[in-house]
């Protein structure tokens, strides 16, 4: 994700130089190329996290079904209970088969993607470990049911008895869930700053009317969650966007004091080119 943020920063700096890059086809091509890289990484990460969440949801459904089997074991001699056990185990097997396929799919997607994330690889390894543990626990469950003379048809899938889920498994689930939350937060994070020409120059953000590529004070920017912030009061009667954001994705309107407020009307479109916003005010 550091690579993604780094590429986003480069795009923000290049795309913002409207006057300096106007008519410069080579710079336009470079900007478009960098924008395509960011779009590709965002799409790949969304796809990976979507599959990851589907697998975790599958494990949650398995937990519920395993709990039902555990509750019915005491009365397993009853024909209705035995049938319910068979149905639940069949459901568990089918869900695990699907999870196994999705884990293999997830491994393939990560391998062929442009994302190199050791945390995602660890998360996938954790899912694989859970799948292997379920296979071993299936044999234990079958043996316990056989002792009660419950006739269960042979199943070739894997199943996990989570009745006595240990602290290690819980910790692994918490860690992988935190990874998902962090990745999601990074995808929806942006930075903005507004200031006078003098202030932006002093912070190393602006030089000769152009936004610089680096070596400026990033702490001067305000970090936001783009899902929650779409209105930015600029506290000035003059405002000019120096970074590149598509027309039609925002409005600049004055309030009752005659001061401008930036309202983002199309969040995805507005931040599609750059996750950095620089506004010059007077």
C-alpha cells in the first residue's frame, strides 16, 4: 500500500500543474499512465478483499452449522436429529469446498496482480491453515458420531469443529480482519490543503505557480475519509484548485459571508485522478 500511496502522490503533483503541463503531450501521457496504474491497483485490491471477505463469511456460516450439530449430538439416535445432522454436515462440506476453491482463486489473483503485500500473503496463509485444521477436526467429529451409531454418509470435504475454538485461531481471525480494515481505510483516504500563495510556498508545496512533486511538509495537509467528508469550507472570497479534479465532480459556491465552500458532488470521480487536493486562496 505504500507503493500505492507513493504513486497517488506522484499523480497529484503532476496532474495539478494545469498551466505548466497545458499542451505538453508527453506530460499528459505520463499523467494518464500513472492514473491507470492507480486505477489498476485500486481495482485489484478491491477484487482481492472482496474474495477474502467471501471466504471469511463462509467460515462464519460453517461455525453456525457446526454449533447446530453439536447441540443435536446428544439426541442423535432420534431419526429427525440424525437427518438434521446429515444435512448440516452436507452444508458444511459444500461451503468448505467452495472456500477451498476461493482460497486457491485468491492465491492466483494475488500472484498475478501488481500488488506485493506481505500482509495479504500472511492472511491467505492463515485461511489455508484454518482449512487444514478443519480437515483434521472432521475426522474427530465423524469418530464421535460413530460412537453414537449415527450413520453419516461419507463426505469428501473438510469441516471444522469450532465448539472449542482456541485463542490462537481467534487471534488469527482478528489480525486478518484488521488487515481488511486497514486496506479499506487506505483506499478511502485523501489529503487536502488550502492557503495563500505565500503560505503554500513557505511549506514547499508551491513554486512559480505550480504544485511541487515532493520535499514539502506533508503534515501541513489534512487527512480525511472521502466517504465521510464531501464539504470543505475554504474561508476565503477567492479560491482556485491547483490540483486536477474532473469538471462536474464538484462545485465552488459562496456562502452568506461571500466565502467559498468546496462541495464534492461525485466522490469517486473527484478523487479518481489524485488523492491530494491543493487550493490557493487569498
